[in-house]
C-alpha cells in the first residue's frame, strides 16, 4: 500500500519508424513496459512490425495488458526507441484484463476452493512420487522430474491461475498451501 511519502514512478517509451511521429506509451504502476520488433520469414499470418506494450501487475493475480498500434516494417527502416521522463502518453490501441478472461473458472467461490484443495492433494502426491523416484538412475530421475514439473505447470496454467483470476480472494489460501 502506498502512503503519503510514496512516489509513483512512471515508465515511458517513445517509438518512431523513419523519423515519423512517435508513439508514446507509459505505465504508472508495477509491471513491464516494452518495445518489440518482429521479423518473420515464411510464417503464415506473421508480418514484420514493431510495437509497444505494457503489463500492469499491480492487482495480482490479475494483470492488465495494453498494446499500442503496431507499425509495419520494411527493409531499410530506421527504428528509434527512446526512454522518456514522466509526461503524456498515447492511449493504447488495445487493453485486455485477465479478470475478464472467458477462460476464468468457477463462478461459485466454494467450488473454486474445493478445486484448490483437490490440487493440493494432487501436488502432495506428485511430490511423494518424486521422492520415491530418487532411487532411479540419474537419467530416469531427470525425465521423471521434467514430467512432474510439466504437470505442475499445466495445473497452474489450466486450473489454478484461471480460478485465482476470478477469485483473487483465494490468493492467500493458494499461497498458504504452496500452490502459488
């Protein structure tokens, strides 16, 4: 929580291609502000472009993603990215909020809590399997660790994160149970 002595640091970037009017982006909260250059060769649907975007992480587990209009690129283009002091910025072309994602799960908070409890049981059992696997040869143990790690990552990606985005009030519960 920010008190009276707290100063908000504003991050700002400017992007211009071939000295045209710059696009200015800013982020006034915790998170990332970045510039991205993409060049592609023979990839369907991809095009050469540069753009600015930000990810506001100040309301975890939810984030707000902002993207400013992408600029198409051609061979010979000159791209200039400048770090700016505090000031005005252009409005993003697109803003998405994970709290509004259609992939978020469980309207009912108690059902969401039950899911987290079930995941905790699964997590505990997988760690027991990993302990048992410590007697396996090193190469086999490595494969088992990677497989279990992949399952845990997917549990977070497919179940834990979508539940916590809809029910941030369960973040403390998830943290206490080492699911986050």
